[in-house]
C-alpha cells in the first residue's frame, strides 16, 4: 500500500481551514519523509492500531518528532483505531 494524500478546505465558524491528511499506513519507508509531512502543520492527528503494541510505540515516536517539528503549542490528537476488534493489546 502506498501513502494516501487528501487536501481539503473546510469552513470552521467564520474561518476557512486547509486540511492536509497523509495516510502512510504506518509503513517505515515513509518515516524518512516525515519532515515533508510536518512542513507548515499547525496540528496533527496520530492514529494507532489498538490491536498492535508496535503501532502504539511507533505513534509515540511520531509524537516526539511532531513536538520537535511543529512545537508544543500545536494540538496533537492521538486516536486508537480498530476499537471494534476484541483483542486489544494497548
């Protein structure tokens, strides 16, 4: 699977907000390009797989990098995916 990319402008109250979403599916080959994803970001959504401990650990690494690149003031949301599956490990 390759990285997916979506760019969309939405209305939030009186303000227009540009969202750029990268879905790398956690593939390590995209980690080297991470700084390109962070460029100009004012916030981030990190998604990990609740059935995969390694996925959570990778999200922790991404979180540290995001703080370094976009700052502590930027909102960073951590979301668990696959919550409907019974065998949670995280």
